[in-house]
C-alpha cells in the first residue's frame, strides 16, 4: 500500500514538473531538528524547525476508481505511533468531500471532483491529544488543487451564424469571425488550446486556424449563379492533435448583390396599338427590360431617343415593376396618321464604376404604335363661340352660326340642339341642320349683358356621339333708356332765404352705356327757382326770389328735364320736391313739420298731450261700461245645486232595454225634476238628433219605486261613492233613437196605450222583448 502511494506521488511529481513538491508531515527526529551556525563572535546560533510543514496537495478530477481517491498524508513530529495523536480536518469540503483518518492522518476524496465547478479547496489541519483534546500543534492551512484533464469540448457562442459578403469580392475578403471557448484549464497543457478548420464550404471559403476568421477563397463569385452558401466550422482542442475534443457551428453566408448585370430587352421590337380617342396621359402599353440584379441595382430608366412619334408619346418608369409605361402625349387622329415608330432606350439608374467594364449598361428596342379608328363625335370649328347682337333685335332674327363636322372618314351629317338647361327663358333657338342661331324673344341689355348657352352637335346616325360647345352672346347697347335722378333728394328752402341762394345740387344716371360716355343736359322752368347746368352731369338749383311762407305754400314740385346726347336722344322729367322750413339766422333748419304750424297757431305741446289723454280716458270708460252691462245680463249656467250637468255626455246609440243592466243608470231617476222639465244647458249647443217629445206621465209602480229606494239607500251608505257634484246624468235608454224609449217607465197610464205589436216589425232581436211585455201587460 505504501508502495502504491509512492508511485502515485512520483507520477504527480513528473506531471507537475515545475510544481511545488508535496510535503507530508515531517518529524523533528526524521529531519535535522537543529541547525547550527556561528557568527563572527564565535557564538553558536541554533534554529528550531516547525513541527510539520505542507502547503499544497494535488488531486485528479473526474476520478473513476472504485475506492476513495487518496489525496495525501498528514504527520506530526509529536506522533509517536502510540495512538495518542488525533488529526482534525476543517475547511472547504471537510467531512463531505474530503475525510481524514484521525489516527494515520491520511486524506481521501469521497466524491468525484470537477475542476470546472471548483478548481481548489482551502482547508485547515491540527493535531490534538486524543485523550485530553488539547492541541499539540497550531492550526495549519493548506490547499488541495484539482488537477485538470481534457474533459470539455469546445463550444461556439451560437449554433448558427449568419453573414453576408458582396459578390465579386476579391480572394481573402473577410466574411465573419467565429470563436469557440473551452472550459478546461488554459494554463495547463493543451486541453484548452483550440484549432479551427472548415468541414464544409470549400473551395469557396477558408478559415484561419488560430482565430476563426472566415474569408473568401474563390474570385468572382456571382450572386446570379449562386446566392447562398452553408459553411461548417470545427474547433478542436489539444491543439488539433488526435484524441482532442471538438465542436462545430454552421455559418449561412449570402452573397450581396452588386450592379454587375446590365439591363437587356428580351425582344428587339415591340408592337402596340391605341384608339385615336385615347385621352392625353392615358397608357398605351408596357414593355420591360430584364436585369439579373435586385433591389436598387435593378432600377432602370427608360427614354424615347428617336422616332416619328417622339412628340406624340412619352414614357415613364413604373417604380414597383420597373416597366416602361408608354403614354399619349398629344391627341391622336386616325385620319391624320395611323402608325408611329419609337426607339426606347433603357439604362440602370445607379451604376457601379468598379463593374463598368462588364457593360455596356444600356440597351434599346423599337416600338411600333398603331392608331385604331373609332367613331368620334363631331368637332366644332371654334371653341368657344362669341356672338354680338343689338338689344333691339327683333324676335326671330338670325344672330350667328355654329359649325361642326364629323372627323371620321364617313363624315356623317350633324344635328344641332340647344341645351335648354342653359337657356331656361328660351330666348334662343337653333336650326338643327345648318346651326343658325335665332332669337325667340327681344333682348334687353339692361336686364342681362351676356347670355351663355351650350350647343350640342351629334351625329344623325349615332346620337350617342355628341359634342358640346359654349356660345357667349353679348348684347350690344342702344340708347333706349332716358336718364333720371341718381338718387332721391330731400330738398328744403328757408322762409327767410334770399334770391339766388343754392338749395340743392343734383346729378343723373343712365342705364345705357354709350361709347363716348354720358353727357346729360338739365333744364327747369319755374318762377320761384332756377337751374344752372354745371356741364359735368350735375346741376344746381337756386332760388329766384326770397320770402317763402309755409302757410301759403309748404311744398314746391319742380319738374327737371334731363336729356342725354346719344342717338336717338332720350329725355325724362324728374320731380324735385322742395319743402319750405323755418330756419334760424344762420340758415339752419329748425322745423319743417305740421306741428310747427300748430305751434304758430297758439297750441303748445302740453295742450296737445292733454287733449290726447282725455280722449284715451273717455274711450276706456266707454269700453268698461259696455263690459259691465254685458256681464250683468248673462245668466248662470247652473240653475240649482242639484242640477249637476257639467259632465253630461250625449250618446246616440240605442239602449239595451230592461234586460241590459249595464246600460241602465239609476242616477237618472235621482232628479225627477230634471227628467220632467228636460232643461237644456245654455253654455253649449244641445246635441239632439230629434226634437223633444213630451211623454206621458209615468205610471205609478210600487215595484219600481221600492227598487229605486233600495238602490238609493245603498249608494247613500256607500263610502266609496263619488260626491253629488261629480255625478253624470244620463238620459233614458233609447230616448232619441229610432226605436224611441223601450222602458215601461214612460208607458202611458191607461192600458189602451200599451201596444207592443210594433216590436215584431223590428226584427228577431226584439221578439223576446215583445213576448215579455205582452205577458207582463196581461197580468
């Protein structure tokens, strides 16, 4: 056993090479316990060694033996081998991971150790007397180091890496760097020394064995040929030697596109067609060039460089599809030109100077466009039309003409019409054959200076082909209106005015518009006032005399004649009203009303107000007296306290007779006076279908009287019955109907009046009633 331990010790020494040698407990007897030396004085100095010395033990990780792994031995020079010394162990893992033989001092590991989990353990040991427990040595610290073995494979940070590199890159262009890590000890041996190699992806890519940098290995790799590559990289420890552990990762590499492919048309010539009715800006067709590049490098621009349709068509690029869209630039005419030819060039929008040698990066194609004939609507010779007409033109006169033609080769005849929504007053008409416009009514420029109508031209053979054109009709002015005052003038003259004083300046307006402008002449013939023409379309009114008196004449009406200078001359007479007013010495008006005349007659304002108040009071007294008289003559609506008829309701339906107990109202018999007199209300119109018929006195009947009295007592003693003033009184059942009264209460007192034969003529519903009455009468 000791031999095995020595062999293990020698192996550990060889492996550790330069490591610190293991020391077990060393006794003072086994080693020179005392070392001596002499100084310069010749005196001998002595040094005593420690009782036991050690600092580090080494143990292999991942031990797979069947017995506990031996770590080392502790020994104290106080141990004589008699069993009196006891060894005690404490610290990290003491008792759980490591245990010590208390007698021999041998240390063993009870568990498998993993250096990557814990690389070393720090413990303390002490020798004590087994019997007394007294320490024989002080506590000594030592370390147990776990020796690494290559038990961990390299691991990459990701299972899959993604990288890109431009196509056409030079050999050696860096793509990406991938690195792995090894949990083994980097400071001991080659367990953590990694070497990188490429397992998949050759000959396109290579990897640097020392740092894991992936680079391109082939020149001119073209994305259009192959875009994606998958590279497998391996990292192996033990410096790549056989028996080392390894790990792998996958790198997905994509070639980025560069503009190395020029655009090319798949065909050298294209043929398109377009109807001649196509509107400007409408598309004719699309053509497209192919570019193997993608994204920004595949963007193209199209241009029309030559051809006879260069001015008739244009081309734009669709930003999404990169197609050339040929559109109409000017209106087309099949009858004028039927075929156009264009040369369309295409080039890349963004060029890369590095690859211009792979060009040229442009291409061209020929496009032929055929114009198709369509049935076109008529075309007017002008658009719009402007026609001038005198306002005195008679109805039915021709004022102008519009002309339209069919642009097609067939040249169908054209029919003209006026859009009546633009001529609601029906002032104009048009000849449907030749397009001559006539007036239906006389025109007045002062009502409307312009008339805007719309004229439609359509083919006779195809009414759906229609074209409209605006026609602006200007009404020319003639001098047919006389001038008149420009405004209403309020003119006054003072009583104390002097002769020749200006009282008003007047002007005139004319709804006509002569070419040379307006020129008005004014004239006035009046003995009291005179007129002076200012020659600027205004005139002054002056007094001929003074001393005006309101009592003699309060108003003066001055006929002013106004005439223009156009042909024919038009004139009118406008009346200027001049009021005579009282003025102060400075000419300021004090009063022009009738009140001033009353004041001058001796009536003051207070007197006028007093007279007006007296008249109002008299009128109020008369109205009050008339109202009192009318109220005194009015009779009351209710004659007596028992005459309760506010809620009387008149029914015109026939009663059900004596068998109908629901329709019989006993309240009717409570007031016999009302029943006898049959008084009518005065505040409403009675609702009666037939005139009142007086009936015979009611026959005295004991049964009916007893029945009424008993019911009357029941209602009087009923606390839930309504008060008397809210009772509704109903007439006798059947009263006023075609069958008249069916009740025996109104039967005649004599037996001879009781005739019931007439009931049989009313129908089967009254037969039973007739039999009952007959039996009752016979009894």
